[in-house]
């Protein structure tokens, strides 16, 4: 079941690991807003310092953060290249047809690259130091004010926890069915696209069936135990807001205000 | 079943669909179901389920939230990407409700799902100044392929599995 724990969580007990997931989510949101508000190079320096401090405090090797860049690498190179070669400006250093490198282009490209780097590092910091379950719990808490606009917070909370519980089970189930089909000679990895999609049908039908079966069983079990609705449901995992969370938030907000001003 | 119990059943089915979305997302990555330039995102086929019942709107949206927990763009994808899914699914549901033919319903899902990728393209444009139309073209074509294949799969599944009640 080990590989079934999905996500990129890197186990540890550092200061960042121990922070409340709600705090980490709030800081992430403020951080993204900040990225849009700042304009000067020294603001980038400040936010860069914040991210660097977070990375160092988390005790996770930089390698894991750099790995987070990989899926976005092409998009990063593409947009940075676009800014670099197609921004027209006053001081042109190099020109070839429509391509040119100007001072303005260089500055824009650097800012875009920094923006990417900061956003990706910050969100990687969240996912590396927080278990998916904890993030989901945190989101549940942060969604509560939405009750005012009749958002079904309790229903969503119930669905989130059931879904998280059954992800590993369904992955197990899928692997099992896949192996069973492979033993009968189904090839999932080769052949034309049409052929491979067709091979998925005998995998997906049992999978869908068993999901619906699980749902029916669970419904019966919950109804017979008298489950009503989410109001007043007690929790197994309780999030605790500590003093260090308050201080971290205060420090971050002060830095944020300094960066914007 | 009382109305309340029926509601509970719908919630639980939605939750299982969400779990399935996450499981399929990870499995597509593990087994490499991408085919050259075409990345088959297996989980996207679940979008087509919405034409059968309203409850799948929540299922797929929550699945999307959970799958995005590991996204590189982090919180932006969790909030904006899931919002895109929620809106697109609601529109698909509301429009396909008025159509009786199953194939036409699924075709509607493909078109609307592809159309709404403009929200993702906008996300990338705002975030990184990527050119909007080019980003839209690439993301929407990826989604179009995933949804078309998904519609086929869901069509065959619906012949064997009761997705409505």
C-alpha cells in the first residue's frame, strides 16, 4: 500500500512541516496575489528571500524542488523565449529578422522566469511538507465561510473524506483488474491509439461497476447506522492552530506589506 | 428510500467518482497512456458522465481538486482549475438536460468541455504572460482528444452499467 499514498509528501518534522495546513494554504494564496502586485526588482528579492527561507527551514533537499520544475520546463522556456525575442524596445542588442534582443525584452524575460520559479517553489513547498489529507482538511476549514452563500460545505466535506479514503482502494482494484486482463492477453501499452482505447473498455467497465457497488454498500451501512447529515459531525483528525502559526502569519503579512509598498 | 437517504446515496456515488478520477489520473501517469504528442488523460472521460446525472458534477470537481493537490502550479490550479471544471460541468449538465439523444448529449459535452479550456488558457496567460490563443489552441486540442475518447468509453460503459439511477 506504500506506493498508494499519493502526492509528493516528503516526511519530516521540520518547522514548516509542523505548521498548520490552513496557515500554509493562506500564505500560498497571499503569495500568489503578491506576485501580481509587485513591480520592482527588490520586491522579487524580498519574495525570493521568503521562499528561500521556507526551503531551508523545511529541511527538504533542493533537488526535490527542482524536480517540481520539470513538468513545466517547456512552458517556462517557451514563454521566456517569447518575451526575450519578441519584445521590442529602445535599446536593441541583437537583431535578426523579426527576432531581436532588447533591454526591455531581457528584463521582461527575467521577471517571467522569476515569477515561474517563485510560484512553483512556493506551491512545491506546500505539497512537499503537507500530507494530502491535511491539505484537504485545511481546505474544508477555509471553505466554511462559504456557508453564507448556501455552498454545501458539509456535503463537500463528506465527499472529500470519502474520496480520499477510497483512492488507494480503487488504485488497488485497477491494478488487480489490469493484471487479470493482462493475464488474458490484453496489451495496454502497445498498438494504435484506437486499439489501446478499446483495450481500456474491459478495464473501465468492472472498475465503474465496483465503484458503484462500493457506493451502494457504503450507503446502506451509513443509513443503517442512522447517518443524517453533516451538521455536528465530529472529526477524527483535528487541526490545532498554535502560537507559532500566529507568529509565522504575522511575520509573513509584515513582509508582504513591505514588499507591496 | 427517503429523499434524505437518496441525497446521501448521490453524495457517496459522487465521492467514489472523485476517488476514481484521482486513481485514473495517477494510473495514466504510471502506465504511460500518453501516445506521442497526444496525452490521453483517462480521468477526463469522467467529465462525460455528467450527461447522465447531476451528482457527477460534484464527483468530478472534487476529483479535480484532489488530483490538483500535487499540481506544479499548486494553489492556483487547485482553486481556478477546479472552478473551471465546476462551471464547465454545470453548463454541460444544463444544456444536455434538454437533449434526449445520448450521442448528441455526449457530443455537447465534448464541445462545451473543449470550449471552457479558455479559462485554463487565461490562467496561464495571466500567470505567465503566455500568448493566449496559442495556449488555448494547445490546451483545447488536448482536451478535445481526451473528451472524444472519453465519450466513446463512457458510451460503451453506459450500455453495461446503470449510470443514471
